[in-house]
C-alpha cells in the first residue's frame, strides 16, 4: 500500500488549506484512513479519521474547523482546513490500513495504521 500526501503550504492566520492523500495498492474490502500531525518538539497526534462507510472522528482541537472526506472512486482522502491557527503548524501525515467496520467506531490511534505517507508541511503565521 502506498500513501502520498500533497497540498501543504504556508498561510496566514484564518486562512484555509486542503490536503490530499492518494492511497493505492489496497485490495481489501474496508479501509480506515486518518490524518495525523506532529509539531516541532511534540508527539504526533491524531487530527481526523474516517472509514470507507463514511464514519468520521475529529480531535477536539479541530472540530468545526477541519473536515475529512474521501473520493472513493479516486482512492483519495482529503482534509479541508479552515480558520487556521498558528498552533495548527505541523507536519501532517496521512495514514491508512484495513479495518473491521464496527458501528460507531473510527480508529484514531497511531497503532491502528500501518501505512503512512512522508508528510506535508503546514505553516500558519500570524
């Protein structure tokens, strides 16, 4: 499975960015996907995650500002980021793995994902 992010960049406070993640090589029936981020000097943290049946989950710090979505036909995951803050500055990673679809459950931990991209930098300046 190959995972590749794109769309990072530098924006000012209050601006928007849309990250994309191309996922290829997965042949299973159900896939879980997520965005993580790691700021300098901090541990990597979950940002948003979703399953192929469109269940989503968000970190409290991004609820109402970020939206995770997918294009099943193109095997692409997106993260729309609005109202960006300086504390959103980080290296953003896309992750994916096969998963069992359980009602109401979206995997949100690093250990839930075995396939990772190289990361794309997001920098928010004031």
